[in-house]
């Protein structure tokens, strides 16, 4: 079920009413309702893959309980690795099987050996990368004794399948989300209204900005051969805003929806395009994934507190794995590697934590220096997104080569129904976000007449793209 | 909770009022500003805009018949109402409105495999949704909406159609319309030439036509008889056509089959569409067949 669909607009109020008016007396029935509604939400897309979520839930639940009973370190390790192998096994099979197979065949044929093996026609279950990482965080935290394993199967199932963030995050830690299923939630009008405003803001980003930018980005990237330098730069910039608004829009809707049910999810984006360097960008972009990799991969590898060559190795590992997490394609690996290269100088010079405050704090406009740093970071990010968006490495390189054949000509795009309104829209987004950058999201505060919210709803109605109903990009990851 | 529900109720009422106002505004602008699609253009036509003839169909009319060329040769005024992707249903909507507005007495309809399309509701139906509250148009929509209430929802829910089909009927098109940016095709009287050439001249084209009479065509024929309109059917050229149009020949009045009349691949963009050379060639054939050889009844011409 898509957040930007009529189905969800009907589904959400029904679950809300059942949750607060029918099951509100009993915590267990509220949790059970969350599990059932989450399974309906997910099954709406393809019910067959519910079995994967259920299996993952049962295995991690049992492993968690056994980990708490087990004192032998060897047996605890075996349990941990069982969970890791099962979860990553599902992920590996559904997401990476064909990629590895194709690359093995290519590699062997390069050395003159032909291998006859056919790719499988595998459908990638929506959100598998997200809920796999979420359940893994539970087992690892229980193993590290940071978290008491739950004995409440319903609460654990609700934690794994919680519908607002099931298919595209934020990837919640068990330490944050699971305890919220143990305590009775009480309805808070203020928090619920903030939730509504966050949903509205997320929808605005998705249907007004992301889906409009998508029209341009798709056309330019799909037929880049016929366009010249400036148009290709516009295409890359459009994709830059498309992916941000698409993904952060989803996160806002997820967090806002959770608020309606009395849950607090972690922040996933923090105005990343106002970053002054790449390190700051990565503290502000897809925070739940970056911190996941930091805590469960980077730090266990030694983080930055090891010899220099190991720091370099660790940085490359975390960025390349992060890239590969997004998809089984060399383009994502190139994107990760490029970001590692961007990040490394500041890391080695101990300058990666230079910009921890909010840009232009207590000011309306940034200084020239801040503007310069922001623009520089933005250009680097845009450049890296070309690899992320391109079909394959060859296309990405060809696209970049064409950009460097400088030309100021902007061709008329072959988009029948759209024209230059994209630029005012992007500018509108930047202005709203700039003045809202001190808050969790720009619509956090509103007056008692909800004037700003109504204005944004007006924009959604008038400028939203509902005809070319697009899936959220991150569903594929 | 009560306060929250009250807030949600107020927001919902505001959204509903906003939707009603936006719906009225959009519809008004579509009716009164520069036409941005063929249905808008048709709905803005008045009796004074009368034509000697009008041609209807899909892209196989749009790209194949050059009205300006005919006007140069015959001085007869016409318009190419071809809409890409049109099925017989959309052709019927156009024809009904043209007849209602007394625009012409001579109607030419391109027909081929679209004979088989009894139910439509595809992409080009969307352009007609603006006018869904017109009784005669709504009657037609009901005929293709037996199994679901999709169009009922579009009619009854304010602004839904403009929201759902924003890229075709919504804000962007409205701004274009208000700023007077007319469709390019109006100057060329509906004709849009293609400039490519057929890549694979081995490809053939075939189709099998149903025996059942297309109900929308039946309606068109009845309406034309009732209104005393000269109605002609034809099939545009098809490269390497292997099928046959016997069903059309046996069923339709004044039918002429041009499907195999241009055999050379150099005149085609693809199997079913002519390029600019082909459209020039075919327009002359069309003109000689219909507009030079016949005397049209021009009763509505001022």
C-alpha cells in the first residue's frame, strides 16, 4: 500500500479508530491490531512475502530468548551468527543472487571459461533491506547485552512489522522502538496534530516536488544522448531533489503516522542539502542507516581509533557496503566509493566534526563562506547522484563526459505536459526548508488556525502529481 | 481526543470547500480560455466556426491528413480532429459535440482495428472529463462504466478529476491556457507531420476484426442519419498489411479502404503511420477521392 494512495487514505482512519476507540483498553490488543494492520498493509502489495517477515520474526524472537538463557560464549556466538546468516541469507538471495551470478559468469568468461547458469526470475520483496536490518539490530543488541530480550511475541512482531516504517524506514533500533510496545500509549492531541502536519509535509515533498522532478530526471537520464551539457546538469539536479523529497517525504509520513498512534520514531533526515561538508551531509542524510552502519559495522571494525590504513579501510568498507545495500548494481558501489573518497580527507585531517551546529544559526542568511561551503558540498553530492541514478557504470560515465562538453544550450524537453515550473517549485522548497531548518520539520509549529498546513494542502491539491502515481524510490532497496 | 477530532473535522471541511472552489474555477477556465486539447477546442466551437468537412480518428488521422494542403487545392475548410490513442468512444464524443454545434455536414471517420474497441476509458478519454457534467457527455460515460463507478466518482467528487489527471487537466495546463498558449496543432488545423522513416521494411501488420457491430459506431451512424449528415468511413494506409477489412466494408456506409494503397516503405514512419512525404501523398489521394469528386452539402456554412 502506498502512502500517497486512496487505499492508504481509507486504511489509516479505520486503523486509527480501531486503535483508539476499540482496542485502547488493552495494550496487548492494541499491539495485536498493529501486527494485523501491518500485515494487511504489507500484504496489499504481495501477501506471499508475509511469510518472510513472519519467519524472520519467529527466528529472531527465539534466538533472542535463547541468547538470554545461554551463558556459554561459543553458543551465544552460534546463535548470533544463525540470526545473521538467516536474515542476510534472505536478503542475499532475493537481492543479490542474480548480481553475483552474472558477475561470476562474466569474470569466468573473461578468463576463457564459459559457465552455463541461468539467472532466476526473482521478485525483490518490498522493504526487505529495511526490516532485515531492524531485526538484526535486535539480535545484536541482545547479544551485546544492551537490551533485554522480549518474551512478548506480539510486541516483537509489532516491532518488526510496524506498518508506518516497515517498507522504507526509518530503520529503528530495538532499543528505541521495542520498549514503546511495552508501555500503554495515551492519546496526545498536540503530538497527533504534529503528526498530521508531518504527514502533510511529507506528502508535499513526495507528490509536489519529487514526482515533478521525476518527470525531468527520468526523461533526461533515459535519453541523455540527445541532450547537451546544461540540460544534463539540470537532469542531475532534478534527480538530487527527487531522491531527497521522495525518501525524506516517505520518512516524514512514516514518523507522522507513528505519532498518531503514540509512537516516536527517530529522525531520518536533517536538511542534508544545507550541509557544509560531506561529513555533515552524512550526519544529516538517511540517519537511521548511517548510524546503523556506524554502530554495527564501523565501530566493531575499530572505527577511527585504529592505525591510519585501517581507518581508510574502515571508511571504504562502510561506504561501499552502504552503497551495495541500496541495490545489486555496480553503480551503487561506485556511488559509495565516491562518497568514501569525498569523506576521507576530512576524516584523516580530523575535520569531520567541524560543522556540528546548525548553519547560519540565529541568522536569516548564510555568510558568503557558508554559502561557498554549502554550494561545494551540494555540487559533490549532485555529481555522486549521477552514479546512483544511472542504469549502469557505462551510462554514468557517458553522462558525465557529455556534461564536460560544455554548452549553455538548454533543449526543450520531450515532456509533453510539463514546463519550467520545476524551478520555482525547487526554490519554494529551499525557502521553506531554510526558514524551518531549526525545527524537526518546517511545519512543526503552526498557529491555531493551521494556516501554514492549509496552505501546504492547497499546494498538494493544485500542484500534486497523482496521475503518474509513482512508487517511492526506496521501496526497491 | 475530542479536540483532535474537532481539528480534523475543521481541516476536512476546509479541504472540501477548497476542492469545490478549485473545481468550479478550473472548469470555468477550461470552458472560457485558450484550448489546450482537442475536446477543449471542440467545446469552444460556435456555429460561426463552421467547416466544410471534419476528419476524426486516432493518430492515423492526426499524422496522415494535411488539412492546409487540402485548403490550398480546393479552398474547402476542414479540421483534423485526430487524437492519438482515440478509440471509437472518443470519436463518438467528438462527433456528437461537432454535430450539436452545427459545425459541419460532412464527417469522415478513420476506422481500422479500433472497430474492436467497444469499451474505452483510456488516456484520451481523460481530456473529456472536464465536461463530464454535460448531460449528453455524462450519458456516454455511463455506457462505458457499467462495471465500476470510476466516472461517477469523478463527476460527484469535486476536483478529483483535476487532481488525478493533474498533468493533463490540472494547474500546469491551466496556466498555459490562461496565458493564451494555444495548442500548436490549431494553426496546422490539427495536422502533425512525422519526419522519420520505417526502419524495418520486412515488418507486416495484421488484425482480425470482430463480427459484432461496434455499438459506438452504430450510435454515430444513427445520429448522422437523424441530423442529415454525410458520413464517410475510411481506413488509412498500412504498410505491408496482411489482414482484411471485409467486416468494415460490409458494415459501414460509404466505406473506402486505403490500407494497401501506398506500398512503398519510404512513405512510412512505421507500419501504421505515414511520414511527411506519405501524408502529402495520402492527403492528395484523400482529396481526390472525397473533396474534388463530391459536392458537399454546406448547409451550415455562412
